[in-house]
C-alpha cells in the first residue's frame, strides 16, 4: 500500500501519463492545485484509496486539467 502523507506540493503529479492507483492513502498534503494529486492531460484511475485532510487553493484532494479521471470505491474525509 502506498502512503502519501504530509507533503508540501501535490502528493503526485502525472503529466501526459496513464496512472492507476490502488489502495493508497493520501493524508495531510497541501498544494496550490490538487492537495493529493494534480494531473495534466493524462488518464488517472484511483480505486480503493483514502483521502484525508488534503488542502489546495484549487481541487482540494484532486485537480485535473484535460484528460480523464475515474475514482472508484474511495473514501474522502476532511479533518
């Protein structure tokens, strides 16, 4: 299981990529865009993951421009 915890800047930022994330924890991340994940022109699939207390000026947990995002069976909590 991947954990992205308390990072400054997006926990992950794929650009023009296909990314599949399963069973990850994103917690306490902050960024200008997409506290947990920012994606540009990619294909992003996230399943079975948890987002907790991620903050951003745009797209609290997830921010995307262009491309596609599919979120399946995930939990999002604000603490």
